[in-house]
């Protein structure tokens, strides 16, 4: 940790409550329970002193625990994983204990190895694993000081770890100036350090002043310091005996931080010129590397004795690392220097840096030393950006590229680098920063390629932000601009525009725009790529051309085709539209495996969300809930919202009106706020299912008509059987017949068992001839059985049983209704099961109570862990999959065993029927 100067009192004044809070955290860690705390307060309020007093240092009170330290450095915020590397450095000899993907992720992130750029969450999981391994030897206390200056990659990783150590003997304590200054830490518990009360303020002031102090001066200092410990020690330092005794020459009021900084500045100004220059070098050198510092000093002619006056003044320590007493000292030194002197210091530090061992710091110092555009330095920064991105540091890469652009003389090349920086920021999730860099690029003269690139990046940023029609407009404009020079690229952009339009909703103007643009797209090359085929087939399908169906089926069968990597939503939409739920399973499963291997949480979460939707249609509720739970766990890691579509479907099937309606209304609000028309359509479809289950057919009919009105690719077809059932029950045969004509066209063209089952289901409801109706009911049951669509199969048994009872065939009706009741109960489809129960009672049947499944005792998260463990997955493997530590998984399993009344993993498979 940053050492306290010997001139600073070791005793803490007035911090009993804060000390107690930290000591409770330490006690919990000793007992095997982890925790995190963010200590925040203004500069000088005593954060570092508090942490040293309790957690480490000469006066530390945490014997038996190993301390790890990292400190944010303002000038190092552009370097990816800098602080994380600092924290983990003492543990890197344990890397070989980690699973290979985690070990590789850390080696690449820290520049110790080569390979594919690791996903930031893969790096975070590796750090969690490394700390967990170390904690096996005894409690760990990780202190992160000056967290407001963490590089973003380190902040994300450390926050990730801090949220996942509850079952580990690990404490993580962060110190930063303002709560909210590091958004990644906002969810962690906080401890706000305020100024000292009057009595401890007076005691601290007295401890630091060893000359007579006039009462009026004392009161003035106490008032201006306002309880800030550093101010209480620093404000008197610049006063002579006359000022202390009588107050002559006291400074005029000013912001506290500036007065403390001014105090430091005045103390620095009294030092010899060589000492001031050495301090400037130390302030400009972010790593505290004294070897580099003294090499630079030699280049500037500063001798070895120059540091002594600064150390004697308590401003800096020059040992194995250079350490300023307080960040405000560094700031005072650096900001007080002239721009020319700062450039001179950075130039010397660049020359003192080995270009082979540390090219990035050398390039960074050269960039700070540049007074005007310098293409050579800009090229070095681009190379640094490439290295940063290869280590998974997209944000760091963006920072290097932005500085490179500023130092680039040629306007076109400068614009290209601004756009490259914008793309890196998009990858890092920094949308506002990306948009600012796009605007900077657009201020330069751009050719058609660069303008198209700018539109593409704006379109993608808008798609990530809202998925609305503005994204479609920008993507279409990008395609039109690039078409004359790169027609194949234009076709790719148009395919992205169509996907964005489908997500936005087919009722909007975005769909009209995207389809019109796709119809005028440049012709596909010969032979066409699979991307070209997909664009043409998708457009044909939207235009109702039956010849598109076999092409789309063939393309979806190519699970390994890279064109699907960023089009998973489109693959799932097409699978539903073609009435073949399993059609996209290969694509999604392959991308799920790939995402797990590469640590790409975005790919994993989207794949899980879409696969869970298929599992729900198939009636595998346990698998669907497990995948949704895993997705929710991982979106909790990324900060994204879980996908709503499957949750809406599940809530509607369960039929609990209050809960389902609340979720549906939340979806509608999100759809309005984010211009997501398709989400509204899903909400309408879910409303129709919910109210058909509740036998509220007028409400179901109105919702189903809204859901099917605009032909939205993944929903409109599924809404038609809901519409037909509701319309028939309401006596609205004309509306039901009109909907059936549309359904007949779509399902006949598809020809799958799912399609034909839905057609038979709807036809049976409409049919007035008894024999024909029964044939349709039986056909529906057969088709749904063959294709494994469990939800519709259970409902087919229900409507068939209801029809049989109305026909007076009570015995046959009982059989169908009993099957329906058992299947619907197993699905958790409460409202539909209630319909079956009521019909059974009407036949005179006593309804047997369905025994709750053992899995119902588990939370969705526990069910996920239990199902994985039941299939032989180890705790370490489950931990990697769910981005938790193995110790946390074992803690969950102990609770699962207790709930299920078992004692081992071997019993899980039988209990869960997996």
C-alpha cells in the first residue's frame, strides 16, 4: 500500500465506527465468508490511513491473512489490466493450477502469452479462480486504492470478482473519492468517510503542530479544514511562527482540495530545481518504476542526491518503487510544471524505456511528449492499440487509437483512426465515447468508404442502445454509400439492416425501408456466398415466395457457417417461421459451445435465451428454466437485461394472472421506451396464451389479433392458433375462418409435423362435422407427438377432451382430459391444467392430486447447478460455466442436498430424472 510518511501520526482519531466496520469484514473472512466494501470520501479524508491501520502496514490488525494490493494511477488508465496485473502479480506462480482456458486468458491479458483476445469476463473468471486457489492456503485481503483511476478492464474484472466471493475467505476493499465514480463498483456495499468531528479534529491538529498556536488561527484552520485530516495536517505547514501565533497572512478561502494542493505546490516550490525535476519525472511515470525514473534522471542530468530533500519533506518515498505521499502531491507537481517541462520529462522517460520490453509505455510517453502531429509516434500508438486489443483490452485499444488520431497529420488517415477508435469503444460497450469519436471523424473530409463506415458504426451503436428504427436507417444508408465501391459489403450491411428491422418490428417504417433497400441491393456475385444466399432467401420469404423455404432450411443446416455468428436472433426467428423448432438448434448449440470456449458472454447469453425458447415449446420445462437461470446469472455479470421473450411465454403458460400481467406490462413499457416493436408483439402473444388458459376468450382474441396483425416473423404464425381458439369460443367464426386461411397457407408451405399439427389443431376447433373434427384432433396429437412439441401436445389433449365431453363421450373424454391434466401440471401450465380439472369434474371424475416434482423445491439457479452436477459435471466445470468459484458451487450443492433430502451427487440424477 502507499506508505504513510513518518511525519503523519500513526494513531487514527475519531474513526472507531469505521474501524469496527472493517474489522467485522476481516473477522468474516477469517471465518471463511467473503465480502467486499467500497470506502469513499473526498481527497485527504483518510481512506488510505484507515485501510492501512486495519488491514495492513505497520499498525495492521489482520494477522494470519495475506494482503494483496493494487492502486489506480491516473496516467495509467489507458493501459488494459494494469491494476489487475499489479494485484495478481504475487500469485502468478499458481497459474498452472487453473483450467487451461482461464490460464490462457490471464497469460494473454497480462502480455505473458499469445493467442485469441480473451473475453473480459473470461479474464475476470480466471482472476476469481486464481484468488480462490490462493485463498485455499489462508484468508486473502485485497486492497484497491485510488480506484477512481482504475483502467476500465481492471475495474470490470475486480467488480466481477467482488460480487462472487461470498463463499470464499476473501475480502476486497476499494478506496475511491466519489461513490458512482466507478460505475462497476456501484452495486457493492459502501462506507462513506466524512470529515472528523470537532474533538478528534482538534486532537489531530494538535498532534501535527509543535509550535504555539493562536486560538483564532486554530479556529480558522479547523473551520477551513472541515474535519479533513490531510487538511488539518497540511494547512499549518506553510505558516511561519508569526502566522501560527497571530494569523498574519492566512490564505483566502478556496476549495479544500485546491488549498491542500496549493500547500503541496508551495512546499515543492521551495525545493532545489533538480529535486523539482526529479519529482516531475516521478509524477509522469505511472508505474513507480525507480529504475526507469533514474535512467530518465540521468538523461536530464539529475544526480542521485536530488531526491533527498523531497523525501525529507515527506512528499515522496524513493525505494523499490516511487510512492507519493498522496495523489494530490502528484497532481500538484505535474500541473505546476509548464507544458514544455512536461514534454521534456515524458521524452526522457520514453528514451529510458526499453522498446522491446515495454513498447506500450514507451509509445505512451512519446505521445505525451509530442507537441504537434507526429506520424511515427501515431504509428507506434496504433501498434499499441493492436496489442491491447489482442489482450482483450478494447477500451485501452480505443484510447491508444484516439491519441494516435490526434497525432496523425493526414486528414483521411486521422478520420480512419477516429473510426477505428469508435469501433473499439463499441466493442468495449462505451456507446457515448464511440459516438463522440464518430462525430470527430465526420468533421474530417471522408470518402465513401469512411462515410459508410461511420454510418455502420452509428447504426450498430443505435442497435445496441435501442434496436429501433434509427439503427435500420443508418445501416441502410451505410449500405447505399458502400455499394458503388464494395457491393458485397453493401449486401452484408443490408442483411444486418433486415435483422435489425425484424427485431424492431414489422409494423414500423424500418421494415419498409430495409425491405425496399434489399430489393435494390447489388446483385450477388457468382458463385454467391452463403451470406448472399441468406439475404436473397430472407427477402423472398418476406415476400411470400415458397422457393425460399428449402434454401433457408439448407442454410440453417450449416451450423458452422460464420455468417450465423452475429445473426443468432435471425436464425431463431427463421426456425419458428419455418415451423421447425429444432432447425436452429444446431446453429445455437454450436455458438453456445464456441462462446463457452472463448469466454464470450454475449454469445453465451443470447444462445441460452434462444435455446430456452425451443426447450419451452418442446415442453422441457426443467431445461428451459435452467437455461433461463444460467442466462440470468450471466446477464447479471454483463449488466445487460435478460431476454424477455421466453419469460413472457413461460409466465403466460403458468397462468398466474397477476404475475404474468405484471411481466407483460413491464415488457410493454420497455418496448415503448426502447422502440422495440417486436417485444410488444411478444407481449400480445403472451397475453393471448394467458387468457386462453384462463378462458377469458374475448381478451385473448383481441391480443392474438394484435400479435398477428403485421406478420412479424417469429410470432405471427404462433399467434394464429391462439386467435382461432379464442374466436371459436367467442362465436366469431368468420374471424376464426379468416385466420385459418392464413395459417393454412403458412403451415402447408412448411410441411413439418409442427406446422401440420398446428393446422390440424385449428381445423378441429373450426370443424362442425364430428367425424372430421375427431380426425383432426387425433392428427394434431400425432403430429405433436412426432415432433416433440410438448406444450401444444398437452393442449391438443385438452381441447380434444373438451370436445369429447361436449359430444357426450364421457369415458373417452376422461382419458384425454386426464392425460392433458397430467401433462399440463407437469409443465406448470396452471390455468390450462385448471381447465382440464374442471372438465374432468364435469365428467364425474375425481381428480388425482399431482405430486409436486422434487425439483420444484429448488430455485432456478439451484436447479441449474443440480442438473449440471447430476450429469457428472465437476464443481470446477460448473463454476467456469456459471462464472462462479468452485467453493461457491459446493456451498450451493450442500443446500441442494438438504432441500432434496439426499446426501450425494449420485442421487441427483434419480431425483431430477436426468
